[in-house]
């Protein structure tokens, strides 16, 4: 999920670095800055801070950080509040998002969620057609022998997301794999009993196949 923070406008420096240095695709944000000015627009915050990891328009160039573009605003808002309340503890959460989200008000969270939800979706990327075909079958039909339901039943036929269930289409395969693994470790993502149950029934190969397929889905599929 996401890296968001509100900075006061300044002529000295627009882009600060992000929390911890040395992780690919993300530099470090100055912790001493003030984030209390709610007059700063969500688009400015996205440029000043979120773009360091997630891209100005929510298209991340690093698989360490998820695409936020076209994501459900309700889902984004729920995740930011989960980070702020320390309810989401996967590695990217406590390393980056706990400190950042602590500075955000409900109004700022809602504004950022709306902003990213309105951006054009990421374009799918195909890298392993054979694995993607198996992932597509699991996504569409589930795995009856393991009690795994069809992913499409909650996330939409094309991974577009439905209600509280997030958009998956075009998301980084590595990120999807890490999140499914986090759901298997129930203390890291305690927010979804449904996904915990599903993830525990998946093998490593199932996860890799699903992740490859999800990444390959194009926004107009």
C-alpha cells in the first residue's frame, strides 16, 4: 500500500526522501517536517511525497511498492487508517507507512484516496504466459480440491475490484506474492479473515501463478 504524507509548501525543496534510505525505488523523507497544513492539496502531497515510492500518478516503478492508480478509494482509505492504527504490520507497513500515516488526518487520507482512485490504471505486463494461464484458471474458477474460491467472485472478473475488495489488475507480481504470504502470517494482516483462509490453502506455485496472471491483466481486458 501506499506512502502518503503532507508537507508544507516550500521553495527550498519539493521532493524530500522517504523514511529509510537504501531500498530500491524509495528514498527517505525528512521526519522533522510539519504535516499539519490541511490546505495543501492531495495532488501536491502526491507529488511531494507519495511519488517517491508510488509515482506521481500512482504507477510505481518498483515492485516493492504497489500501484495505487485506479484503486478503490474506500480500500485505500481503509488501508491508510490500518497503517495509522498499526493494524497492518506487513514489512512495508511498519517500515514506511506507520510513521507516515501517523501524520495524516482523516480529511487528508480521504483526499489522497480520492486522488489516486481517479488516476489511469497501470497497464498489465506479461512475462510468463504458461504460468499466467494457470493463474487465470485459479482466478476465474478457484481450486475446488483445496477449497479456494474464485478470486473473481470478490475482486471482479477482470481484477477491477468490487466494493471493499481491492483492484488487482496490473499490480506488481512481486507485491501480490508478498501480500499473499503476509496473509498466511496472520499477525501481519489481521484485517481479513477471508484472505487468511484463502492464502493458507494456496501453495507457493499457486501464489506465483496468481501473481503472474494478475500482473498481466490489462485495464481494458
